[in-house]
C-alpha cells in the first residue's frame, strides 16, 4: 500500500488522526497513513485489544 501524507509548506507531515504537525523522521505508518507517536500507540493498543476478543 502506498503511503499517503499531507505536507505543509515546510515539508512537515500532519498526523491523520489528530492533525498535529510532525517531521518526516518522527512519523509512524499504519495501513499507508501517517500518525504521530501518541496516535500510533493508541491505534496499536486498540488493535491489540481487538485481537484478544
């Protein structure tokens, strides 16, 4: 799957979940979408809980 990203004029990327601006080297990818560390951790926590059910 191709990574998609929303870049601003300074070439920073916006988190797909919260909209926070983050640098390219601090982005985490999940199913082709970029997230900040906090949102990525939340997604991982949610996904791990779904697998246990």
